[in-house]
C-alpha cells in the first residue's frame, strides 16, 4: 500500500529543542534560564541546567511538530 503524499515534515526548530526519552516522555529546556541571571540564586540556576519534562497541555503540540501522532 503506497504512503499518501505529502509526508509530514519534522519542524526544524522543534527537533533541536525537544528530545523524546527512552520511556516516551518529551523533554526540553527549562524556561527563564537564558538571561537576567544575576538575581537568580545559584541553586535555581544549577537546577535549570537539567532538562525538564514537557507539560501535559503542551505535549500534543510538540508531538505534532516532531512528526508524531
């Protein structure tokens, strides 16, 4: 059975920003981590280095951008 055309393309910006974990969860960078860092505590900035799970409300949109269901 032929694949219907045109195919879905992965969003270039999204594929650079989000990763799917082995268990299927979406992970991305934390918000508020790129500027105005002087007033944020060391602990807060340190925790921002680690990626965070994408919120349930945003999952369908990110999935669609990544070419998922």
